């Protein structure tokens, strides 16, 4: 309900916290374990001190389908995150079985609504699919996979739009114990190829096109280049007729024996879905990082962790149920796709939307009205753009059904909290959340039992021992997790015994350790720069998100790594026209709530960065990656700073162009420290232009 407190930072508080899942669970834990936990903070501290008991109770609280594997212990409590312990040894379950559990008791409930932005020649009506229909369609896909020889551990890839078929491929893959992976349509061919090359999928599903900004964007013309670039192409490629043939023909090349249409792939004969129950720690999907320090990291998640933690997140923290209609703006290339689909386990209706969220700024708000959306997920950047271009939301729309707005992707600025509560809706839980691809979940975020304070993430989530390093001494620091957690990745692909060479497996294991573990205590370092506030209303302290602690680029909440740019810029074509070296960093804008990508270019000798070269750079990056990767500024510099071992130094230069003095960098670590002053001057000019 709207806050009635005199605390000006208190924006919302629950009308009846005692009825929330979190409070009911606290009382249950008190009764079951003979405790006297009085606040959320008490429950959180118990959950991180008795992690095996906590996650076992989460299993029981949500009546997970499967065998928990005895009476415990369910984890080695002394194990550190770096030890990556096994959880629930002896258990057996299937993630997809739990997602499809409502097809028997509630067969006619709507499971999925698919809708799309219109484009010329394509203005489809929303497609509604019941629980029973979803179950049957997954069965058809599963039987097609069996006919194609898919078995446990095979990788199945999807490239394309946010559509029903993407969900059914994910569910059918999980049902067989295979491993799902996906790429968004806005990835360039090179970006898709460097992901698929790492995992060597057995099958590849591709939509014939997608819609964005009211424009159809065919994918099939890109398919020959993609397949020819893979050292081990998939055994079959399945073309999904997402858009009409009149817009994007799906006719397959008859010379390719390994290409089928979606309808050719489906198998109607047979009934039901076979659920292969596997251990808690078996892999379920591979998500890819942005590629900050090389090719994208292929992050492997465990099925049990994904199931248990999504139930903790959606139900225990979010009170999601079969009465809810749940939407998150996402594509299949973002972890929020799995975050959205996992809502099926609660019985909620999930909404799949494809298209631009901003070309018509009223569109997503009208979706709330049309479909009765109760939980609405988006990005901080989208909220910011709405505040500028469509500010009177509350006047134009009836948002009676809306209970929660979730925001992720980048920090949510204090003034955007004000905008939501003043111009959108006063009685709504605004939940800023943080987590990410690394854990495919939320470390800190919304909780329906707690108040919302201006600019703060509400709380650290139950089960996660989040903190900042002790040497921060009350100041901001890097977000860490001190104790092991069940949705910690199994590692990077390839895993042992996955059919890859020992050298590839060893390299993946080493890269995994180097990515998250920096100290002798085996602590998980998450990469977010945060401040933990003092506890209020028993929340144990909220979080203020202050940005990334590394060099990941994050324009508009779309994260990608500098390597995405470097792999384009390092091509012979640019060398031939005089490009010698490049450096890409993020410039903070909009009061620090967003950033622009700045590309610095060093030319050979006395050559100039002419306009036609700048145009070529933008064009090639757009084609090879996406429009979102194109730098906002491309500037010529006399030199690119390098470490003593010849590595580019993004993080120090990012700091300098955002206002840090050159003296903040140790010149002894650089081959060419004299060039730093040039970046100080450029940073001053860039910040002045942005009003920073």
C-alpha cells in the first residue's frame, strides 16, 4: 500500500505483511525448528547459517516434484563457494516436469500468451495457450528430439524471437536431460557463431525472422554464413515459421539434407511427455557472458539450483501464484528469458512479447490493461526513457491489476523511484533487482513483506551470504557471497566427461576459478560495486547499486564486453586502412544511471581517422554485432595505454574519462603512461558535452 510514514525515503509498504509468503515461511520455520525469528533479517541470518536446512525447507514449502534424496545433510556447510559443493546428493528431479505440473489439475488455465509488435503485413492477434495445450506441444517437440537422437547431455540451441516455440524447445530439452542454450536475434552472426562454436549443439532451432521497431528482420539469409563458420555444424537445423512466408519465406534449401521446417520436425504420434529425472547437480542450460576478457564465458547451470531458487524468488520473495499474470521484457539471449519461463511452475500466466518496447511508448502499458498483468518486469533504462517521452502514464492507463514493477539491467536512479510513485502508480511494489547471468537469478531484490525505500534494493535474498569485503570499513565495495549457494554455476563449458578434450576442460575450469574467486577464503566476487545500508524495518539493510567493478559495457542496460568490439576492430580490413589499435570504455551519462560506449582509435603513423573510416567502423560493428554495440563516440588518440604485458587497460581509462585524475593510476604498471594525460583532456570534453 502507499506509505503513510513520515520517513520521506519510504515509498511503499505492504498492507498486510503477515499474509505474505515470506512471513508465513518465517512462522513455519519458527515452529519447525523451535526458533524465535522475529524479522526478515533474523530469517535471512538463519538461512545463511543453516543453508542445508533452509534449502531443504524451500523444497518442501513448494512441494517440489522429485525425490530429495533422504534426510540430509544436503550440503557440506563448511564448503566455500570456490569449492562449489554438490547439493542434495542422491536426489532426482526434472525441471520441466515442475514447470508443466499444472496441466493435470488446471488443464484449461492459460499458461502462455504470445503477442507481438505489428509490422507491415503482420498484425497478429494474441495467441493464448492453455496448460494442457502447452504440455501436448512439448510432447510433440520432445518426440521430434527423440527421433533426431537427442539424449542426456546433448546441447540444443535456439536462435530467434521471443515466442512460444522457444519455450517449448527449452522445456522439451530439459525433459530429456539435454542442455539448452540460446542467442538473441540481435546478435550478429559472429556473436552467435562464437557461442555455438563453444558448445557444438546437436540441433539448432531458428525462427525465420523477428520483429523489432515495426520492421521484420529475416534471419534465414544469415544462416548459411553461420553454419559454414562452425567447425561442427548441428546435425539438424529446424526452421520455425515465426512470421508469415510473405514476409520471410521459410522454404528450406533442398540441397541441405539436414534442414527441416518446424512442422516436419514435430511428431504427432504418441502421447504425453517423458520426464527424465536426474540429479540436482546435472546441467540444464548454458548461458553466455558478455565476453569481457575474451570470448564469451559459457556458464553452465545446474537444474536443481535453477528450480529451487526460482521458486524462492518467484513465490517466497514475490508471492507469485496461479492468480498472477507475469511479464518480463526480454529476448531468448538474456537470462531473464529463463527467469520469465520459470514462472510457469507457480501456475501464473506468462506473457511473451516480441518487438520494440519504446517505438510506441504506450504499448507495454496497454498490455498491462489488456492482459491484466500483475507483475511487470523491465529495465531501468526503459523506465528512464518512459519518464522522458511518456511521463503521464498514470493518467493514460488503468493499472488496477498491477502489483509489482521489477527493474534490472542497471541501477535504478532515485529520481526514477520518484517518477514511478508520482506518475505511474502509488500503490505498487517497485523492485529493483540485481543478480545476473552468472547465477541466472537474483542475489538482492524485491520482497513483498518489506517496505520500498527510495533508491534502494529492498534486501539481500534468503540463502545468500552477501556482503562487501571487510577492508571496505563501512564504505562501498564489491559485492561478494561468503558461502556456497545451490545456484552457483557448475562451471564453464566444457565440463568433464562432456566429449571435449582434457585441455579444453582444464582451461574452462581455470577460467571459472579466475572469474569469481580472488582470495584465500574462496569467496565469490560478483563484480557489482555496492553499498549496504543500515537495517530498517528489519530488512537487514538494503543495497545501493553503484555500478560495475570491472570493464563491462552497459549502455541502456544491455551488457556486453569490450571483446565484442575488439574482435571486429582487429580484423585485417581495418588494419589495411590504417587502424593500429583500439580501446573501448563506458562514459557515465544521465547522472550516472546510464553510459555511452566510447571507442578510442589509434591510427598508424600520421594517418587521420577520416569520416569514411568512422562510418565503416559503425557499419561493420552493426552488421557483425548489433546496433546496440555501435559506439556513441569514435575518437582518434595518439596512443592506447598498455600494461607491461601488452594488454589494454579499460578499467583505468574508464575511471579517467569519468573524472578520476591520472595520478590514480600507477604509471609503473603501464608501458606508455605518458598518454594518460590525453585521456584526462578527452574525458573533460566528453563530460562537459554530457553535462556531467
